[in-house]
């Protein structure tokens, strides 16, 4: 994977993302998407926000115990120093676990 730090690439990506968001905002939402959203709205700075059921489910049960500030600082420091190493085997194991969980969940949803 190539990482490009040039400002023009970042600007182009930013403009592309903004254009996509504007297109999504201008397009009407599909009926299935609208029906799956909750009626609860949260207002922040005068902008209404609707959380989907998926987001609310994902955040249930998450507490401050999931966040280890010391570990975050250690990883950030290692990245800054260029000494951070990714454990490819651990990443692959997690990807496989997550894929298995997703497939099992999808299978359960189809059976109901």
C-alpha cells in the first residue's frame, strides 16, 4: 500500500468526498433506509441527526473500560518514532473472526 502525503492528493480526496456527500444529501433516501432509521433525533448546532439501529446496537455495552489511554499513547509514540510493527497474524485472525461472526449473524437474520 502506498501512502502519499502530498497536499494535492489530500485536497483531491477531500473534494471528492465532499462531492459524494453533496450527491447523497441531494438524493432522496430509499424507502427501506428511511424505514430502518429510528425516529429519535439528536440536535447539535441546529443540525438534526438520526442514529440508525446498527449504530445504536454497536454502541450498546461500550464503556470506558474499552479505552486504554496508556496503550493509545504507547502506540502513538511508536508510530511517531517509526518503530510500530503490525502483527499480521493477529490482524488476519481478527479479520477471520469478524467475518465468521458477520456470516453467522447474516445466517441468523435469514432464518428469522
